[in-house]
């Protein structure tokens, strides 16, 4: 940018992640006129969404069980996640590891793999 030219809007050279913000955000070097509104949902809403996603995953696991190499292991891992979900902050390592394993077990089954990915993101929102 020519130093003699003044941008019409403020230029943001920093990146802000998380929380509740409204205003100029950087989506490229020297970005201008970009905005972002990001809010963190309530813990109860995030927990309800995670439970809903895990319910969808359970239904999909049962529907696609004939396509999985070990459907019982998937259901067992899902049960572990559901058991630890109410205390997600205390069980971060367990939840991450089990969800990663469960997500990997769903690979190769396209519809199931997508649903598992959504559930993994919903659980990660609680951590």
C-alpha cells in the first residue's frame, strides 16, 4: 500500500479469537471492512447440542452397523463419551481421545463419518 494513501476504514493487523466481539477482524493481511460477531453459547445450550449430536450418531451407528468392522466398539466408545459429557471440563483428555478413536472407526462410511465429525465438533465445544 502506498504510504500516501489513507484507507477508508481502519486497518486491523491483529487477530482476535474467542469471546464476544464485533468489529474489524483480520481475514487477510491488512484486511479492511471485515466484521465478525462471535459469541460463545451458554454451557447448557452447548451440552444440549452435544447430546443431540451424540444421539444422531448413535442412531447412525445402529443404521450403518453392518458397514463397520467393530460396531460394538463404536457403541461402547459412544457410551463412554455420554458418561463423561456432563463433566466435560474434568474429562477433557478422555473425551478427546475417545472421540478421536470413534471418529476414526467411522472412516470409510461416508454418511456416518460426517455425522461423527459433527458430534466430535459439538463435544469439542464443551472442552
